């Protein structure tokens, strides 16, 4: 480990020609300053790079100061030199976890699993065919499993695919907002931030989009792994029914399925 070093080591034997057992640290320090390092080499040191390296090694030995304390490990990632698991965790988090300018978005009206899936979409971490190829999973067919027209990456399966774009358009018509074709999560987020709705209703709308992504992904998985081919015509209906079930059970205000189906943005909250 780069940040874990052996400090204050007490030496007793130096394995060099003509060296005897040195009992004290002071004697060893004198030996280091007195010993001709070149005598232990198999050949004479050449000039140039080797000469510079020898000079640097002499400088290090000259500045070496040994202690008579017992051996111990020294952790130089903090000021007190003591190992702490928190430092390791912070180091790993800094190296591994993604750094986002925008905070993680969370919709309280939908289940945790759908929020997590939407978070993975924002980070391009869903197991699309292209992402699986990047991880070393070989496959013969990398086109979209739904439209078979383009490679299956996150942006295509969730936003650019014909079925995904049609669902996006239907959601906009359902909520009576202007439709805008997006081709990535960044474009969708920029478009969504400009929508003018009360905060609670806008959060519900965001949850509806997350549910639509979840349903699109499930439809794709049913094509690949299901025993029968699913019907596209039921996807949008499932989005409406699921969103009503999730939102109505988590919202303090009561509203009917008819109100939700007709125009959710007109519901009094």
C-alpha cells in the first residue's frame, strides 16, 4: 500500500562484506555514513544515469535517521499516522464512485427499485448490449432487441428507439405538455428542467418518466428472455396503471383513476 510504510526500524545485521553485528543504532548510523557503497557492487558505476542514481542514493543515506523504538507500521494518509478504515473508504470512494455535478434525483412517489434504475440510466450503468461488450461479455448480435435498427446502448433503448420515442410522445400528450424529441439522458434532463409545473406535480411527472423507462427495459428483457413475445400496445397502459398505483398510494391527496387517466396535471393537490 502506498500510504502504509514501515517506520522507525531497528537494524541489527547489515549484510555487506566486512560487516559485523552492530548493537546500537548510533553505530549503524556511523556505518551508513562511513561505508563505501561501491564496494558491494559487482562492477564500477558508470557515469551518466547510473552516476546520478548513486548520488541520489548517497543523499538519501546521508539524511537517514534511525530510531531505537520498536518496529511499527505508519499510516501517512492522515496527520496522526494511525490507520483508520474511514481513510481507506474515502480513498476508494474517491477513486471508484462517479462524480456528478448534479445531485442524485429521487422521486418519493415511486418504488426504490425504479429510482435506482433511473439513477443507473443517468450514469449509463444499465446492462445494455454495448455496456456488456465493454465489460468483456461477447455476443453475436448487438443491435436493439426492440427495433433491430441501431446498436443497443442506454441512450438508444431508453430514448432514441422508436418505441421509446412514441411512449415519450404519448406521456407528453397525456400530461398536456409540449413534446420534444430527446436522444440522451442529458437532453431529457435539460428539457425536463424547463417544464413549468407545480413542484409536486412535476415530481409526479418525473416519476412517470422513470416508470416508463422501467417498463421499456422490462419489455426488452421479455423479448430476450421471455417464453412469449410481449405486445407493444400494452406498455403505455401498464405505465398509466402502475404510475397511478404508485403515486396514489404515496400521495396524501385522494384522486381517482379517471382523474389520473384524463389529465394528471389538473389534479388538485
